[in-house]
C-alpha cells in the first residue's frame, strides 16, 4: 500500500470509530441498503448452488464407483459356478455396471461440468468485482461523512484562517459528488444483476435436468437387461413376501451350522 493509501485507510478507520461513538454522522441510504440486501442473498444462494451441484456430481461418481465394487464382489461370489443362473446374472450385472461407470465420465461428468458447474462458477466470479465496487462506495461514503463533519465543525467554530472553510467545502463537494456517482450506479445496476440470474441460469437448469435424465434412462436400460437372467417368479415373490421367507430360510440354515454359533 502506498503512503497516500495508508493515510486514507487510517483516516477512514478514525471516521468509523468516531461514527460508532456518535461523534460523526453516518450517511444512511435505505434504497442502497435494500438493493445490497437482495444482492447478498443472490451471492449467498449462488455460492450454495455451486457447492451443492459439485456435491451432486461427486456423489454420482462415488455411487458409480461403489456400484462397480459391489458388482465385482457379486461376480466373484458366483465365479465357482459359472453355468448357474446366478453366475449369469452376476456377470450381466457387472457388465452393465462397468458400462454405466464409463458413462459417468462420458454422459454425466463432462457435460455437467460444461453446462452447469462452469456457468455457475462464472456467475460467482462476477461477485468479486461487484464486491470491490461496493467496498469502494463504502470508502467514499466515509470520506464524504468525514468531509461533512469537518465543514460542520468549521461552521460552528470558525477558524482564524479564513481559507479553511472554503477548502473544506470544496473537499466536501468533491467527496459528495464522487460518493453519489458510485452510490447511484450501484442502486441502478444491482437490481439488474439480480434480475439477470433467471435468464442466465435457465439454460444450466435445463442442461442439469437433461444430464440427470439421460444418466437415469441409461441406468434403467442397462439394469433392465439383467432382469432376464432371473426367474419370472422373482418379482411376484418379492411383492407377496415369499422372497423374504426364502431369505429367512437360508439364514436359518446358516444359524444351524456349528461355526455360526447356537
């Protein structure tokens, strides 16, 4: 920071402290405060959207990886009896899951990043410049408040130097004009930025739905193909509770083994 910048920062810290103690009046612009509040909501929710969209993609990759490991284990269980219906279904399941895992990168990961994560990330990047503009406006407001307090003090208690009040008034007018320009610009443009969120995010929202739908449809198609290796009665047995009985029967047989305990 330059010497001039350091002096300004120190002066603004002093002005802020004096405002907190009630020695200097603080400019209050309710219109700006309202627009900034709406903008802060947009900034917060867009950040959350980016975070959750990334979490969704990470979760889908994690699910696919776990599904692949499950398929490998199931296939291994049936490896000793490759001719059985169970072995055929286990092999078909592993093949389907392997194709789905490859499809995560091809049909979900890359398109989702390009059409959802990157646009949301770009929108978030705009907030850096906006926040810098708001910070600059707040700094100029402190300069204006300080200059106004200085003029007020000289009016109430005139100085022996007759040039002090005109100089202070000129500094006041310059600080006021700079502040008003920045303040008016933000009041005008912040609502536009907030309103543009819908047309900006619409394509990404549609792309997100399409990515999810395509991945879900492919998953349904691949896993439906595995069903032909199961007996036609399996679905009915599941619906009427008979499948639960079969599972319990096998568990009872396991419990009957001495190595499994009483």
